C-alpha cells in the first residue's frame, strides 16, 4: 500500500501582508501530480489545512480544487483538524465529505464516534486512529482547572490523550494497515519557531512513549520542521508544505511517501516539493550592505535583511527595498550594550530624567543621538513647568 502523509498547509497565510495562498496552491498541484503518478492509495492530511478558523474564500477554493482532483483520480483523503482549523467546520461537513472521497474529523472522538476511520483501498484495508488537535479546555474539566496545579493539569491532560489513543488503537486488525494520525507536539522535537508557541509547550508536549506501538506508521502534524521522531514505530512529522516564516528559511519542504503492508513497519521516503517563493535571511553590515543586496537582487522569493549598525540609520528600510523590493523585513542589529547598574535608593538620590531615558535605550542596544536627547530634555522641562 502507498500513502502520502502531508500536513500544515496553512492556506490563507499572510506574511507581512503577502498572501502565500498562491504558492501553496502550486505546491498542492505538485502534490497531486505525485499522488497521481505514483497511484497512491490515500492521502493523509494531519491538520492545519487553513491558517485561521474562518479562512478566506480563495483559500477554501484551493482546498476544494485539490480534493476534487483527488476524487477524479479515485484517491481518497483523510483529514483531521489542527489548532488553526475550525473543528466545527470539519465536523459539520463530515457527513457530506465522504461523497467526494474525504473522511474528516474535527474533534477527538471515541472509536465508535468517528475516531477510527476505515477504508477499503485498491491495495487493501486501511485503519486510521485519528487524533485531531486536543485543546486542554476540552480534555480537562472545569474542576480540574480549579483544583489541580500546573503539574497535575499537565499530567492529567497527558493521561487523557494516552487513554484516547489506546482506545483508538484497539480497533487495529492484523489484516489491515494500521496508522495513527495526530496533530500534537512530541517531547524533544525540533521546532521551526513559526508554530504557535502556546500550543507547542508545557501542557501540550506529549512523551513519545505514549503513542500506540501497534501501528505500522504514525503521521504527525503541528510541527513545521520535517523530522523523524525517536520511537519504536516509524513516526514522522512531514512538516509544513511551504516555508511558512523566516524560521524555516532555506529549509527543504515536501511530503512523506509511505510504502507499507499489514504487520510490517512502514518504509518512508521524504519527497521534496518545490518552493515557488523561497524565504532567505541575509546578514550584512553598513560597509557591505549594497554589495550583498546587489547579489540578492534576483532572489525569486522573499528576504529578511539583518543589518549590523552602531547607530540608527534613517531611511534604512527604504534603501534596502529600493535595491531588493522583495524584502519583507529589515531588522537593524546593534552591538550589545551592558545596561548601567541601577543604584540603590538613597535619601539624597536625585532623579535624572535624561539619564534614565538614555539608560533605557542603552539597555535595548540603542545609542541615543545628542539631538534626540536634547529634544527630550527640552520636552521634559516644558512638561515639568506645566504641572509645577
């Protein structure tokens, strides 16, 4: 049996005002071509199809077009909701979507309530234990939030996730290919730092040993960096479909092609997908700024330019974008300045507004220009006189 594992499309994503949906659409076209050419038995989408719960119509159209192509090619799809998706949208359409070849699950459910999805593919039986993103607000009761401390809440959340996964895995059979598909953070994974921080730490981090070991493959979504998770079962994040943010700059993106048969561990091959507008971070200083920008003038994607400066430079962003219009972020980088140690309060201590103003910006690595300091002193004096 051949399967494709993909996740974290984030249709509707905008990066500094740039709509990334057209790039994602091209990546999905390439994904479909691979699925069709390889005659895969199913496409598994492990959450975060959209970037926001209420995606724009253009983003929905791209998703619908992709699934319509799969239907025409007689390739079924199984999708689960991620933390960016609306579980209500998924579950409200779940009874209609099978007519176009899509099995969908929005919220974690028990096996008999839709948590286990079974398909008869052209290569045999496929059984999927589906675990969409599980919010702690849904798995923890109100009394748990009131009566348990942070550690107890974390342990209880993990217990509930493990309990549900084990219930789902009980439906696995020897004559079928058994897959766990989940949208979650596994302990020890490498993040791309473009994920939502709150949902990838503390309570939401699950130890890998809690994953069922009865599966032939575990397909994960949520973490944008493609990687294998250390586990007794082949366990993988396929990663995001495009470079979502500059934390993923120059990272190869793609899908996992899985070859598997009942009772045997899956063989996994990461297959690259072309980035239409690759992200790149370039670093330079005031001396070599123009030279480095000139070398990247023809970069086909988007740039983040980090410039080392000793003092602020007026018009820096405009100058950078004049040479490289595809620059989305211009970030000045100043030498680290050790903040002055604050003196202990003394009875004869005299507050010096100008000194405090200057110390604050020095602590941020910014040297206040004399003209700015003089303007501050004048303004402070005028305000002091007004309220005296």
